[in-house]
C-alpha cells in the first residue's frame, strides 16, 4: 500500500486515468534492470525513480571522466574520478529514498547476466557497445522479459522495444554485431548531450507504460534526428529464421 507521502509524491501520476492509485501501486511492485549509468542511463534512472518504480537494479563498472559530464546528467564535477555506479546510486536515493536500489559495479556479461535477471520485470539497455546490446537481447529472449534498447551517436538516436515471442528482437533487425572498429562510438564520432536526454526519456516513458500494462511500442524502431527535427518509426517484422527468437531457436 502507498503511504501518505507516496500518494502526495506521485499525485500527478495518480491523477491520470491510465494510472490511478492501482497503477501507482503496480509501479511500486515493479523491478527493472538498467544496463549502464551513462548518457542514456542517466535520464532513464532519474525518470524511473521519480515515477516510483519500486526496485531498480543497475550495473556499470566505469569511473566518471570529465568528458562524461557533457551528457551524463546524474553527476557533478566533484564526482570526476569516482565510481559511476556508487555516485549514481547516491543520487537516486537523494531523489527518491523510497526506491529500493541494487546498483552493482560489474559488467553485464555472460558470467553475470543470469544472476542480474533474477526477479526483474523489464530490462533497459543503454550501453555504447554492440557486444552488450546483443547479449542483452539474447538474455531477454531467454528469460522471456521485455527489453528496451537505446543508442545514440552524433545528432541521432534510436529506441527499440522488444517483447520476446511477440515482436521482432534486436537480432531480427541486426543479425550480428558489426566488425570491430567499423562503427564509431561517441568517443570517436561525438554526440550532442541533449540527444541522450531525448532517447533516455523515451525509454523511461516506454518502460512506465509497459510496467503499467499499457501497450508498448513493441517491434517498432523509433529513430530521432535532432538536425532534421524529425522522428521516424519503422515497424520491424519478425524474422522467422532468427537465430535467437524464432520458435525453432527457442
């Protein structure tokens, strides 16, 4: 049950017909895993905790660099050189002490993925490397948990929502990781920090919808161009021969 303070804190959520008190209590009982506490992960973590998602698990094993502050809005200049995950958890607890946090300074890899998925309702992937994105997809399909994957580069960003067994997965769209070095990352090609805010906010919004039982944008690739001030949505069909989500593969 929601406390009096929680009812006050989430009053603007509760006013919505799609939420009401029952929906807010549903958010309170929800658990998510966020991979990465960087540019996209920052707004994801801030908005999910502000919305009242009850349990947030997050993994990141980097320390904060001065160049991160241009887009990673969870942090302050005084945090440079410190563990991102420790500073991120402290910031989230300051924002909403009612949220149960489980922030771990580890990588999401083959050795940790299974344990990190325990008790999770939804997975959000915010990293900047393809190895992690494909592993997150494969893990979400294996555990039959919805996944929201986001990426940014230069002035562009994209979001893909995945419902295993019901929509296209990441491998239906991108069959395998690109050759190493063939696609630049933000460190090499640059990125406008506000793009991370846009994409992270969209991911958080989709997550709240899914956790409330609303229809998510499953199987739709949402692409944003800041230079063109345009959104484009592409419906991605399931690949009957997908090596991960096809019935024969599962």
